[in-house]
């Protein structure tokens, strides 16, 4: 009875050892199957980081372009406002000269008429 109990215990221990070996084999196979997935995930994360970096670069370039465009628009507007003001000043001087000439011509005509 004692030997039967020992044999039963030994058989259970051998069966447990086999089960443990099978579990280790299965775990090894699982790790090997998981490796390509891990590699693919790492590659995808690297691509995502590269895309995010490119997006940040493009966003910065767009902001710089917008600032440059805004500065060019402001400079162009200032240029044409200055041209407009110069033209208005010139027109005012021409009108004043014409008015003065007309007044002088009128005074001269008026003086000739009375003479």
C-alpha cells in the first residue's frame, strides 16, 4: 500500500513535470509567435513618431509662411497707402496752383478791363 502510494505520487510528479515541460514549450512557441508582432508594433510606432515629427515641421513651416505673408501684405498696404497719400498731396498742390493761376488770370483780366 505504501509502495502503491509512492508509485502514485511518483507518477503524479512525472506527469506534473511533463505538463511543466509542455507548458514551457508552449510558452516558448508563444514568445516566438509574438516576436514578429512586437517587431511590427515597434516599426509602426517609429513610423507614427516620424509622421508626428513631419506634421510638427509642416505646422511650423505653415506658421512661418503665414507670418511672412502677413508681413508682405502689411508692407504692400503701407506702400500703396503712401503712394495714395503722395498722389493726393500732388493733386492738392496742382489744384492749388490751378486756383492761384485762375485767380491771377482773373485779376489780370479784371485789371485790363478797368485800365
